[in-house]
C-alpha cells in the first residue's frame, strides 16, 4: 500500500478493492446508534483547503470525527497565505505542531505530489486542479457497486467538461482497474488531448453515449477554469449536451445517473432528473463519509479486519 493517496493512476487494483471493502464495513458503523469508533484516537489530521468545497470538506471532517481523530480545518482565506506564505511553508509550519496527516484540496494540478515531497506527514489528495480527485472516484465506485454489484463490464459514460475534470481522470483510472468499460462524451473543445492515451471510446453526440451506457456520470461545466470560451453559450451547451428526460427515452430503462456535485441544474442536467428515480447522486454523498473513513484508516496503518475497529 502506498503511504499517500495522491491519485488512482498510481493506486493498484488490489488497494482500490481493499479501500472499497473497508468502506462497506465502515458504512455499517455509520448505521449504528452511536456512529463512532476509537480507531484514530491520538491521531491529528489537518484539512488544508485552498479551494471552496462543501461535500469533500464536510465528509472528511465527519469521517475524522467518526474515527475519533483530532482534526483542524484550514481555509486559505483568512490565513497567512493572503500575506504571501507558500504552500510548502504553510504545510511545514503546521507540521511543526506535530500532526500525522494532511488532507489537501488545491487549485493547482500536482499540489498533492508536491506536498508529499515537502513534508513527512501522510498526504490525502482531496482534489488538485484538473489532475485527480481520488476519493470522489472511490465513492463513485462504491455507490456503483452498491447499485450494480460487480463493476466488470459495466458501461460508464462520463459526460461534459472532461477537459477540466479531476473527477473524470480519477474515475477513468479507477473504473478501468476494476474492469468497467468507460467512455467519455462532450464537445471537441472539452475533450483533452491526453484522452487518446486513455484508449476509451469518445462520443461527440450525447444520444450515442446515452444509447451505449449503463451509467451516465454527468460533470459540471467548470466556467471558473475556462480561460477562453469553449462553447458559444450555456444555452447552446445545454441544448447539445444537457441530459433531459426526453433524451433518456433512448437510454436503457434502468440507466443510472450520477453527478459529483455541485450541479448546474438546467445546464448539464435537467432540474427534475437530478432528484428522479434514476439518480443516485445523494447516495454518492452518503458514501463519501464511509470511503473517507476507509482511506484515513488504511493510510494510518489500519487493516481490513473488523476487530481492528470495534
Ligand atoms: N464533488 C466535490 O468535490 O464537491 P465539493 O467541491 O463540494 O467538495
């Protein structure tokens, strides 16, 4: 097992399966009247968030509390980063206060790898720029296993802004390792050049992707990361690539809809569909806590056996 969790590209199939199996047993812990175990008592975890987050930050904080760790969350706004302090200095100063683990969200691709070289603490990547968001992909895979069982042969179409999406990259690496079939779909301007190396189907017509897939994982249009206009207007994007009930008439009858959030309702996904019988979006959020507990536990040296946690 790697010391850090920096991305799923460098995580083995065996480790992914171990994290998911551990997450399922932590899900049982979370259903107890007192959903808390003493597993990480005495460990100190710092959540370093240099970018906004709702789901990832809160679920890491909850996971840490459910494991009885001591935990601090740092937001770059209001910190000495605004006075020019670097990521390296920020992390090394926090580490000097004797911590065990850092959960890092940063707007630069490669920030988690960089930090792993600067400090001794265990680094968990909570999303680095356009690079990877490994715990999001792990919770997506857990939620799919819950719904569909074995992922081997399952057809997952990732739709939308692939270019800017760390969620897409982590899902592609993780799902392929578990034997799922993955495709991407979006306008040519939102498909990165590196897609050729992924060796997966690329659809430029949404209807083709919908007909092919068992699962639609729909991504947010990330306007904040676009330096130039990559499509004429949001209205035009929605008309070509927005997933609607009308378009689902071509889908398999039990098609599954996923979205990592936050959703631009009415743009990439029709408002009502996000809350429909097809959607497992809130199940993804629920499973985020168990997956993050599993990652924190295993990276702290825990083993899969349940008796280690009770
Ligand atoms: N899916 C996800 O990373 O959401 P947040 O940005 O709210 O953490």
